């Protein structure tokens, strides 16, 4: 009846129970896709909300804040690229290491300026876990004990991470950082005292190109081969 108040004990209808984000028809997939279409410096909560045509409060419902949004974008970009690496199909553990390194470095570089937001230890990155498990299986099968395989994986990951950071840093500058820093350091020094560094400064090798990653991984593989051979029975 018109004079009676609403029964507050009755359950809410589905439409009434929906949150701001649900009413907007949002999901994380749409939000991340729009955020990825923006440059790293352009990703703000308001910019993404405007692109989606929703109120910013609806976006807050799903991602909380800009830090979480950037983390989601970094994870999505990284996992989408790294999942393409097929470690298990590699016959030799050495080739598996090289494939893993190339895929990891490429995926880190693909995140662009968002690499700092990438939580590599986050267990939700299942696409990251799969190739990692495949590589560990290759190493153990080749004869590396569990502890050595783990240490090798950490070292290989560090090599790839350092290379990716170098590439991303170099992309933000007009010239390669290391040669510029070396020239500056030698400018007030006696060139005869630093003969080799002076030659490198005058004719530097590009240590930011793909050849540098391949060189680093090759040194890693050769070192691991020597370690494995030293532990095998005669």
C-alpha cells in the first residue's frame, strides 16, 4: 500500500545489488586494454575513465588507484609476450636457456616505462611460471642438481633484467649513456693513464644492441657447461 514503508529486510533486486563498476559494464580486461593503448606517462585514472566513458568512481571500484592500474598493465603486457616462448620444444638445455632469455628480455622491454611496476615474484603470472618450470625441468634433466638449477635461473634472469633496463634507459636519451658517461669522466684525465678506456671511448661498441644480450647469455651457457662438466663423474 502507498502508506507503507519499504521492507528493508527484503533482499535487493539484482539491479539494486550491482556496484558502480557493474552498472558501468566494466571488467579488468576492458580497463587494461584501454590503459595499454595510452603511453606510460598518459595512464591516469581520469584518462582511462574518459576513454571508457565512465565515472572515475567506477574505475576505482575495479583497480583502486593508479599504482594498481599500472601494475595490471605491466603484468598484462609482460605475460602476453612471454607466453609465446616455447621452452619445452627445445631439445638442448642450452637452446632452452637462450630461448628463455630472448623471451624474457623482449617481454620486459615491451612493458616500456612500466617495467618498474612489474612484480616478477607475483604468483598470479601463470604464463611466466610455465616457461620457467619448463626451463628448470631442462636443467635438472641435463644433470644440474635442484639448487644449482635455481641459482642458474636467478643469474639468467638477472642478465635479462639488466639488459632490458639498459635498453629502456638508452631509448630515453639522445645518445648511449655509457659512452657519454665515460667521455665525461676522461675529459679531465690524462689519456695516457687510461689507454684502453680512451680507445673504448673513441670507438665504443654498442652494448645496448641484441648482440650484447647474446654475448651475455653465451657466457652464461659456457660457464654453466663448465660447471656441469666439473661435477660429472670421470
